[in-house]
């Protein structure tokens, strides 16, 4: 998604007449101390930050994806993947396997999986071994290499990768999909001037009316951006409360 994020950053910067630099963030503290002003953020850290007494971030917009299974809504799934050559056909087959996860701050890679186990009356011991991979891309690579048996992948990321590399459709199988969940939003530092935040929101919500922007967004399977509210992300927070581990 980096190329798509870079385009969106550049586009928005040009529209407001300010140079925009895309960087890989490490902490939400970057919004509080002025190092970051706008961000592409997973729903789990957003939902946790939004419930603090003085959150440093607020919502701007969320993407709606092209593929039909998203039904024109700002949602995504957590796709459970295995190697095509494996014998696994459902989540129930994964007991005792080597499970890879990107990081514990990820909704699609960890939170919704832990919640799903809790709803089944299971603990993380359901899996034989847990392996932290560090990213969705690395999780996919490790499944393909046979280093792990299965992993849960952000469906937006997986859809884009499968569009760009047809071999993934041959070498990987999706055996289950958890969700849908509210899709990772674009957020802004609350400290930004209110007029600028409104302008940023207006630009994002109108991107799909710009022919050049439409084509660039399509490369990331984004159809448009839509308004989103904190209440839309409450399910992510509620899952984290009920999740095991």
C-alpha cells in the first residue's frame, strides 16, 4: 500500500499548498508532539487512543474498496490464509498448527483472531506455536515458504497483492474470513487548526471526482473516501475487551 499512500499524501499536500512527506510511524506519540500531522492508522490503535481522556488524533475519512464483497461500505476482512498445497480447509483445522501474526497492535492480524477464539471458548493455546512476523507481507512470505502454517491478513492488503501478482492466487488459499470490520481510517492530529482539518476532509471526500486521482486510487483498490465516526470503530474496541491473550 506504500505507493498508494504516497500518492494520497502528495495529492493532499498539493491541494492545500504544503509539501507532504510520507514516513513510517512508530508511535501515536508522534501526533501529540507534532512529528506527525496526518496518518493511515489501523482501527485497533485508533479505537484505543480515542478512548483516552485527551486523544491526540481524530478521524478524517475512511476508504471504500472496489471488490464486490465490501458492498460499497468502509469495511474490510481478516482473511485466513494457508498454502494451496496444505490440507487445511477451515479455521477448525488449524488447532495445533504454527500460527503467524504481524503484531499485537493489529486488528486484522491479532485482535479479531483473539476475539474469535474467545467466542469459541478457546485460548491462544489453540495454536501449537505463535510466531511474530512483523508485517502482513512477511506473514504471507512465511506461509508461502512453509515457515508458518497460517496467518490472518488484512484483506485490503491481500487483494492488492493478489491483483499485482497472479501467483499468489495459485499458491495461497483463503480458508476463512473474519469480519467485516471498520476499515483502517485516515486520522489527523487534533492540534491542527480546525479550518485545515475541514479542508483535509473535504479534499479526501472529493478525490474520486478527479480523473487522475481515480486512476491512482484504483491501483490500491480504493473507490473513494467517505465520512466516518468514532462510533463506527466501537466494535473494534469491544472485540479487544473480549479477546483472549
